[in-house]
C-alpha cells in the first residue's frame, strides 16, 4: 500500500508541465544520439549526462530517464528502415524489420516495435517496482556454471533459428566465434589473434561488426546488382500502421518478449542482446507463419523489441536494489545517481523512497512519451525510403561511419568497418546468413569465459557444470532443443518415405 | 529446406568459388591453431587455458572447410546472381578516402567525398552536385553531434573556419 | 505552443557549448566515455571551466588496451604542445607491461597525481573467514582453495591479490584469480557466494558493506581510513599498501616553464571548491603529488609492478 502511494506521489511530480518538458527534451536528445549506429545507450547516457546536471534532482532524474529510454529506442528505427542496427540489442530487429520495410510494411514494423517497447517497458517497470527483491535473488543464483549452461542453451536454440543450410549457418557462426577470440584473454592477459596490432587488443567491437556486415555489406550488395535492383522501394503497401492481423500476431510476442527480457536484463552477466536472441528463436518456433521468417515476419520484430526494452528495465533491478551495475549503461547511471547524492544499494528503497519512486514514475512517463512521439512520426520515417537510392545509400554510409568515428576515430577501426563490410558482401553473394556471425562474436567469448571461471573455481572439477539444479535444467532444455527436432524430422522423413512408397505403388 | 533441390543436376561442375571459400576456411583454421600454439602457459586451475578454445575452434573450422569441399564438388551451393564490380569499387574507394584522410582534412570534407563516391556507385555522376551536397550535409551533422552533443569527431580546416565565424568577437 | 518552447530549449541545450570557444586545454581520456579516466577528465573539464583556469576545455576519448593506445597517440600528437593533457593512472602502469606496449610512460611528461582509492578484500557475510588471519592461513594451506574475484587479469585487483600472496609467503603464481569484466560482475559473484573473496576498490563494494551483506577483511591503506570500518592489511599482519591512483600527464618536449605553468593551472583547479565538490560527490580522495615527488613515486611503482607481474606469471 505504501508502495502504491509512493508511486502515485512520484507520478504527481513527474507530470508537472516543466518535468514533462524535461522528459520531452530527454527522449528527443536520447533518440537523436541513439539512432547513431555504433553508439549505444551506454555512450548516449555518458555523453548526455552532463546536460542533466544543470537541473534540480527531480528534473534531472526525469530527463535522464528520457535519455535512457530514448537511447534504447533510437536503435530500432535505423535497424528497421536502413538495416543498420544502432546497438547490439537491435541486431535481431533488423533481420525481420528491414525485410518488412522493403516490402512496404515499414510502418507496421515501426509501430509494433514502438508499441511493443511501450508494453514491455510498462510491464517491466511495474515489475521493477513490485518484484525487484525476488528477481534479484534469482539473478544472484546465477554463477559462472549457470551462465555457461545458459550460453549453451542460447547457442542451440539460436543456431537452429537461422538459415536453411546447416553448413552455411555453421560456417557463419564459426567465423563469428573466431572473431570473438581476437584480443586480450580476460583470465590470463594473453593476446590472441592480435598480430601485434594494439588496436586489436580490446577485441572486435560488436557494433563495428554489426554496422559493417549489415549496413555496408548490404549497400555493396545492392550496388553490385546494378540496374537489376528495383529503383525505389514502395514505402507503404496497405495500411501505414498495424492492421488487425498485425495486432493479432504481435500481442503474444510482446508479452513473451517481456517475460524473457526482464529476468535476463536483471542478471549480472545477461545483457539485452541475449534476451532478443531467445525471443527471436522462440517466436520462430511458435509461429504459425514460419515461412515468413527471414522474409519479414512481424513476430520477429515484436518479440525481440519487447525483450530489449524489458531487459532495459531489468537492468535497473540489481542497480537499485544492490547497487550492482550489470551493464555499461548501468555503470554510467550509477555515476549519475552519485551526482544526485544517491547511493544505489540495498538501503536505497528505505533511505530515499521519493527519489526511487520518482525515477520509476519518470521511466513510465518517458516510456509513454516515446510512444506518443514516435507513432505519428512513423509516416515521416517511412518516407525516408522514398529518397532516391543514390542519396539514400550515400546517407546510410554517412551515418554508419559517423557512429564508428564518434565512438573511436581510429584508422584501424574504420579499416575494420571496410574489411567486415566486404566480408558481409561476400557472405551475401554466397547466400551465407549474416546474423550467426554477430551471434558468435557475442556469445562465444561469454561462453568461454564463464566455462573457464566455473572450472577455475572448482579447481578443474568438471562435474560442477551439471551439479547445480539451474545449470542442469538449462542443459536439459538445450539437449531437448537439439534432439526433439531431430526426432521430429526423422519421423517426418519417415512419413514422406511411406508416402513416396505409396506413390510409387 | 525448400532451397535444396532433391535431385542434383548431374551436369553441374565443381563450384570453383566454393572451393575458394573452403580454402579460406582451412587457412583460417591454420592461423588460429598457429596463434594458439604461441600462447605461453600460465598456471591455471581451470585446466582449460587460453589456448584450449582456439584449438577447438580451429578443428571445427577445418572440419567445415572439408565439408565445404564436399558440397562444392557435388555442386550443392545455390545459384548466384551475377555481380557488377564497378559500383563495389566506387564504394570501397569512398571508404578508403574517408579513413585515410579524415584526420587531416576533418570529418566534413572526408565524409562528403565518401557520400559523393557512394552516390556515384548508384549512378549519380554529377560530382559538382554530389560533393558540395555531401559536405554541407556532413557539416550539419558535425555541428549537431560534435559541438552540440560533445561527440569526438575529427575537425579540419573547414570546421575550424566555421567555428571561427561563429565565435563571439569579444573573446578575441 | 509546447513544441515551440521545447524546440527553443532544445536549441538552447545544443547551443550552450558554443558560448565559450577560446580553445585552451584538450584533455585526452584514454578510455571510452563513462569509465574512471573519462569521469576524471570530464570533472577536470568542469572544474577548470568553472574556475576560469581555462576558457574552453575539450575532452577526447581514445579507448583501448588499458589506455596504451591513447598513450601512444598522445605521445606523438602532444609533442611540444602545452595545450594537451592526458589522464591516466596505476592501471596504465600494468597495462603497458602486460600488453608489451612499445610506448611507455617515459614518453610523456608527468604533471601530478590527483586522486586515489584503496583496495579492500571482502567476503560474503556468511563466510567462515572472519579475519585477515583466517584468509592468510587458508591461503598458505592451499592457495587454490581461495578463489579471488576481481577485474581483468593484470589489473590493480589482480596485482594486489598477487602482492598479498607474496607478502604472506604464498606463491603468487598459485593465486586462483578469477577475472570478471568490469561493472558489478565481480560483486555479483561475491554476493552469490560463487567465490571465496572479492578484491576491488572500496567504492565497488561500499553499498553492500553498509547494508551488511559483505564483510571487509582488510583495507590496503597505510592507516585506517574514515569511510571503512575495518583493519588495514598491516594491522592484520600483512605489510602491504596499495593505492589505485589516477593522475595527469602532458606531452613530451615541453620547456620547464611550460611544465610549471601547466602544473600551476592543475594545482589551482585541484584546490578549488568545484573540485572539492567533485571529490565529495564521487567519493574520491585527494592524493595530490606533483613534480619530482610524483616522478620518483612513479618510478618505484613501475619497478614493483614489473616484479609482481613476473611473479604472477603474466610478464616474462
């Protein structure tokens, strides 16, 4: 009861006109920087935090919430329209979203992303308010071996969801895993695959690879088609926003995405992109329109976008309850809170209830403001696609390189953009799927580090990997996900064989 | 599943490009294994050290390379669209110009040239239009992101001149 | 109507940095935005502008490899230019050694040490280890049975763990150190009872210690410090002092007058009210040390760090 009162009190502060204005400025600035490919929410918040220092605590907190959610949101717009993921958590969105945009369904894709983000943000923020203590104890139960099991499950489910050829999917995945080896090994400080180039010691930036493979690879591929490629894209076919069918196909993925994304966001080593992978794999498996996956299935946008936003709220659970920053963004937010004289941690909810509930209320307001601002803009955004192709792709490359230059203006980094762009082009020409490369780069190092941590803690005893109940459950799920489709396929083949036998009779 | 033809065309010859891919994978496997062999041993309680996973990946890469050879010889790779080389070269040139010159001539000119060369790849031949347009666009972007939002974007003579114009006279 | 106001405020927010354009110092943070060095650089920027030490201060981020990429670039670009500064610290000393960086701190001009933080060793509240002596005994009996959670290999946390083992007479090579990537991952591992002890700067653990979820076994300070209610390593019988400090450098090839002018500017900033506010807000200690004292201390630290990294086995 006290909780609800405090929340209402917080909302009362947040909806004062001046605070609404701060929220508006926050989401606008956040979206503006967030759309830059290669500049994710973490950098966005870091760059814009000083802007908030000029305001009073309540106002700055509200603007800050706006920047955070705006930065999260900006990435999905460019993913859908330009096939240029702004940050790693919106890579999956580009897969189906951009196919939809090319088919004249960009409006529906943007809408389901916006509304899905809103729904997920709303539910997850409320869950943050009421479930934080339980979620956090669940998240802390995850040690290295549990994370390793989670990564195994992710590998199995995700790789089953990409592409139609096992060989080409695996080649893409292993290219990604190889790229993941580059850099200093966290556990021993040894340089791997760096060839003495200092810029490689920190490994390959996920966003650099994603921007290069998606935006630059795609631009090269379209250009190489010459006059055979269609001159312009028809931006809108049918209704601009979502039709009844889109709604019917979107609402369940929104909810499922929220349920997946929130706890994964709360895990100290989770990361928003892991939630989007799981959501995509799940939606593909559950969908009645499997054939549309890879060609623009709305579920593949709705689920991952919801998961992405839910995990953004999930990140705040350990931050507010334990003072535990579980992502780069959260670490910067922690610095921001300290600026307001707030020490996040177990004592925060009791020592500073007004500010905590003010923040939660601000997040709700920022979330609402984003959807109100963005839905009317959908029509304008999709018009971007009517820009003549030579200007459009020139602009895409301007933006793609801008993000990388802004994050790290080094010749080596820009060189990587070029090399990986050419690689993305070559993979497209030979019909290799692109996404598994990025997935391998993200999941590979995580899986390796967690495995080695688990074994170091146990001093080399391998049995610890299966003796924890959570790890055992996750590994069983992974085994089922691997074996069940094989059995089904074998059975299906059996049916086909009997049918063929019957035909030949 | 649907793209794999059930009955392979027996007249299809070994796929040369696919064999090149296989060779690339085998070379990559060799590089990864060679690099792993140079990593010094550090006492590790985990038993699997910094070289274990690279070796595993190298073995898998080699296996995938062999699998690719088999598929290439059987002509299992899907049909490819013919590619035009010139547009690709224009774009690569644009990116090269940008990365090599940006530190000296600043963000706006370097990116403006990239912009024009990409437009050229898509058939826009009028450089006297596309280069100025690209530079003006890049300056606008530079002002918003570098000055307004304190992103680090390299500046050159053009940006410096612009900032001098905008600078209040009193501080001189 | 509201849109007009919003637009004009937005325009104002964007236009603000135009206000003061007199180009003065450019401070390089050899790390991505958000980390400790970036915060130090940006706080210096704020304080220098507020105190009128400099009309316009720019912060440039050059991330990578523990600051060694930024260092290499700085040594080249700032040569003979008295307007360029670089933030760095103890982490860079270790990174130069482990990464075999061709450019070392000899290539730049040290100005001053600014802030510092001591390391603490913590255990979960339920841990059987009650005192530093318990830890020492366990470590001597079976070094592998003590798993240490901290930051990346070769960083301050790892070095401190190695020095601790060496000081109590255990082999630093046998320290079972589990590296976690920054942020709260190491803290989560300690809270979740996944490891024996956690080792990091006090700020990382402060909230949990105050809430009673973690217990501090010892602090790496020379004598007890106000914010931590726990014994020092020395009190626990381990003669070891470690401080993770941050400082500021200028480029090579400067005259003595230029170095003196820069030092005066930095000193004025550090003595200002604005800087004191920053220190209080971020929980940093003022560890001002300039000129030859700083140089001498740097030399000792590089020597000690090289020795311990060899003992741990990270540097051959």
